[in-house]
C-alpha cells in the first residue's frame, strides 16, 4: 500500500530525487519511518 507524503528534506529514493516541499507517493512502511524521523509529513489530500 502506498501513501502520499510531503517531503521536508531532499533525498534519493530508488534512484529518484525527491525534493523538499513536493508530494510523492511511497510505500506505507517507508512513509511511516520518514514521518517518525521528521524527513516528511503525511500529505493532506
């Protein structure tokens, strides 16, 4: 299952550049780790 997150930092994920301030769809497990460590926040639809 995938959920949308808004990135707080720029990072690379599976060879793709994810930029801060943009919304991306990632696996729920990954998203939960990023949200817990403040790398991202859950995107509001």
